[in-house]
């Protein structure tokens, strides 16, 4: 296989803070180049700009607004790959799962951009319930006799922990390969998902494991062993920046995000009473609530403490609130910090962040784990390289 002499151009839609893009750039320096990105949330778009605008040719290539108002022709370069995770609140089990949620229709804007830019490959990321949605049915049908008939879809539910991420996060990954590219590839097959590199330690009899040596899932201790048990501040540094026409706090490095909270004495007593791996059911009656006492089933992660020897649970947007899930530090009597959450998502220590504490937490929780994106990038890079070297 001959490596390409120039970077593969990528456009990132619904880009958030750049988890997918960071994963692609982390795969191999110079292999991919961002030439455009779209993100509605101004703080997330500013984070993306802080990290990728320079290589994209300036902030003019980072569109902070509704994708419906974005002109794909503004990219001005051939596009090899389109990435993106259309908002999933309409599908997510944490939301109302409203089939009429207008955000469910945003995949159609994604398709509009694909048709305009004609990438060789496009990648869609979403929550597992996307597979059972009407939108997924329509997307699949469009590749048979509709607008996307020039593409072949490969769809799979992947767990980030299977790719070395110290976090169990399941996401649907749709890989779409242009039929012309398939015809030029030695295999004659579309791009497939990367094979797992890790597995759950007690997973026996795995067919893949019979032929492939897989490492055990990576534990959360890989992150927590490198961060201080105690936090020294509850506030971000006093900085302001303006990347996209709006002044916002930042930029901050990931290492600046080791910020704590001010729990009440009652909350602190609760934290202290919960052992590693425990949760609200571990609390004595005087520290519990009538609702928790009367409902012993379900919500096992509420007020939960992480395990040191396992990956973390899925990092969501309110990871700093233990009442929202299993977000207590494995050893310290506090919730995990923004710094720790970003590391569990795979962001490097020098990644730049823009926004308030709440805005940055939302960006971290909504991101695709960098390690999962890197695994996809590697498979995609090798496929494209083989197809274009014939």
C-alpha cells in the first residue's frame, strides 16, 4: 500500500468540540486535514476553532450556525471524507424519544451536504436507538433507490471500550462508501468497521478472540492515577477569547479543567458513605431519601462511585452531578472533574476549550471518544490508501 502524498480532506458536521476530528488527527500526523466544519453551539464551535481553524485556513471555514444556512460550496476544496453526529436528543433514552422531534430531521441536512460535496466516504455517529428510528429506515432506503444510491452503508453498534478507551460508551457508527471507490478497491467491498483491540476481561468464548489476541478493557485508573485526588479551585482561570465573533471564557487547556464543586455537608457525608462500586443503595437510611428507599430497583448508577479496575460508565453532559449517574471518583469523596471527564473521553492535556463550566461539560459529554474515532480513522485511511494506489 502506498501512502497518499497529501492529506485527506475532511469536513466535520455537527462537529461539537471536535472529538471525531481529534481522533482522525491523532491517528497519524498529516494524514487528515480539516477543510470545513459546522456547529450550531457557539461555545463548542469556538472550541473547535481554537483547535482546528489554523489548519482549515482560518475561522472562515468554521461555520457557527444552523447547518440549514450553510453553503457547502464555501469549502472550496475537494472533500474526501465527511464526518458528523446529527443531534440525538430525539432518539436518546435520556430524552423524550419524540419521533416528531425536529432535531431528528437534521440527518437530511447531512445528506444535503453529502450530495453537494460528493465525498468518497461519509461517517455518521449516533446513539444506539438510532437503529430503531424511522430516520434510520429512511436513510437506509435512500441508498437503495433514493438520493444516496451511489453509496453503500455498513452499520454497526460499537463500544468505545473495545478500542482501548477507558469508558464503556456504545454508539452506532454508519460508514458509507461511494460505489466508484468500492470498484477501485482491491477487495471490491465497502469500508468496514475496525476490529476490536480490547475485550471485557471476563468475556469468554468470543469468536474473534479465538483468532485474535485482544487486550483487556482499559480501567479508569489509567486516568485517575494521573490526576490529583483533591481539587484546589472551583473556578476556571480568568480568561476571555473571541474566535468566532463572540467573546467567551477561555481558551483553557484540558489541564486547567481540574475544578471541584462546593458540596453541602450532607452531600459530603453521602459521598463518604458510598464505597467503590457502590451507589444510592449503599446509603444508610438517614442519608438516603424516601424516594430512593421506596424504589430499590432501577437507576443503579445514581449517586454511584466508579470502579478503579473497570472502564468508566458513559460520560454524559452532567457528569459533575453524582445524582445524575455513577460519577463519584473511585477514591476521593467528590464527583469527577472536567479534567478527568475529558481524559476519559481521550482528549489530550493540551486540547483547548472555550466556554463556561457548564458549556464545556456539555461539550465533553457530547463528544465522540477520541480513541474510538482514531480506530475508525485508521481503518478508513488504510481503505482509501489501497483504493487510490491501484
